[in-house]
C-alpha cells in the first residue's frame, strides 16, 4: 500500500483550519453511529491503532485514512466492522482536502451500514456522502446519494423523528462547495477532536 502525505495547497490549509473549530453538538452526536462493540474491536486492530496515532499530525491525515481503509479491507465484505474503517478514512480525507477519496470512502461506509441493516447510519452516511460530493463539485453524485438517503428515510425501522431529521438534512443540503465544507466541519468531528474521544 502506497502511503502519501496530505496536500499543502491553500484548499487543504483551509480544511485544516476547520479542524481548529470547536466540535459542534452535531459532530459529537455523529459518534453515536459507531457501535461501541465495533469501536472496541477496532482499537485492537494494529492498523487502526497506527492510524489513530497520526491524528495529531495534520500532514499525515491521508496516511491515517489509508491505514483505516486497509484495516477495513482486511475484513469480509459488508462485515459491520468495515464501517469504522471506511467512515474514519472519509473523515480524515475530507479534512486533508482529499474530497474525492473522502467521497469514495463514505460511499463504502454507507454501503456497509445499509448491507448490515443499520438504516439510520446508512441514511446519514449517504447524506454525508452527498455533502462531500458538493464540496467536490460533483452534482450528479450528490443527487444519487440524496436519493438513496431519501429512500432509506422511508423505512419502517426509523422513528418519525429520525425520518424527519434525515429529510431535513437532505432539504437543507449546502449548494456551494464552501458551504458544504462548513457543514461537514460542523457534522464530522475533526481528527484532533477524536484524539480526546478515543
């Protein structure tokens, strides 16, 4: 696996600056989607442990994301444990300015959640992927991801409040790349915040 470091361009620096923003309630709420049993198992995986050791070094967030993805790929396809690796990779890539890689990783995380029957997590992850697609300037993908999330929002497995929250996120999706980056910073905990949480 090829390791490489994060970009040093102005776009990446802007995203790194977002990491200094205080974690919002939304960012803290997002962690509830990562099941405790999966987190405990992840903390025992050497690749995840190595990745988490890099969270305090912004220049190595891409490398950390690659390690999380590698750990996820070691598991059987659609194993629930894959969600942690793909989701953390998406988070790290977006903060490193690698929106294309972030979108692809979030797609994988959403697909795993959907395949394992975690409708709430899957729907929210598809909305996250849509926001990342906006930040990337990929309108076609945004529409496709929002359609997936909207379809899942109709599931009988969700409460009325959960359904309403998902639809509100879709309807309030940012229109510009800059607005999408702000929304993602508010939604996704920064790598430096996760150091304390883990």
